[in-house]
């Protein structure tokens, strides 16, 4: 009897579904073709599937209880790794264009990293590299943030406050001062 109970428990404790399925849509209900549905397992590469032209995805035998649904221009969302009957609706993201320039010459800097922080001081995501054109970040949650920048040979730039709006692009220019205080 005890062995039978253990076998039943082992079966019930395993994954509830063989596949995670669903449909990814935007706020208007239109499918988001190319949306990624991903699972991360520590010590292994991220495993993702791509939604088809109808926004439909299928991940066979996920090893996690939850998955992340993401698409450029939208805020990522965590969902259950199961067959979902209701569509997964992604909100439009706020977009931020950061341009980094020399404070004296006004010329764009060629490289460095941009960090986005919440008013609480917590960093939002990973730092991202910029080039002479700056960097465009297209998957941010709307709301207030602070932009900080680091570049070799320059004092840290920022924090520059920006209020991000859903579905809108904001631009910010961050002037940087040479570490030794000179312009060249």
C-alpha cells in the first residue's frame, strides 16, 4: 500500500502537462508574431520557442512551472507553463533613446554602458552598451526612471530623471565630463 501511494505521489508531483501552449496578443487583441516564450534553467542555455504568425506558441515538456513571454516593443510577462485557454496579453512598453555626448564638445561618445534605475534605487535590467548613435531600449515598464552612464575616460554621468510612457518613445541626452576635467 505504501509503495502504491509513493508511485501515485511521484506521478502527481511530475509536470502536469506535456506541453505549454497559448496565444500571444497585444492590447488591441492582434497576434504578436515572433514573440518569444522562454524558460531559464540555471546552468543551462535559455530555451525559447517563437510564436507563429497567429501568435500561437507550443513548448514541449517545459522543465519549469513558469515561462517568460517577451516581444520587442512590449513589456515581458510571466505565465504558467501549461496549456492556456485565455490569450497572453502583453502591454506596450515604453521606449527610451539614450544619447551620450562629451559635455564640452557635444560630440557623441563611441562606447560605454547605460544603466536604468527605479526611483527606489533598484537597477532595472542589465546595463546595456551604447555607441555613437546611443542606444534604444524598447522593452521598459512605463513610469519614472533614472538614467546613469559610464564610459572609459569619463566621470559617471547622471542620474538623469525620465518619465516613461506606455507606447511612447522618450529621448534623453547625457553629457559626460572627462575624468581629468579637460575637454580633449
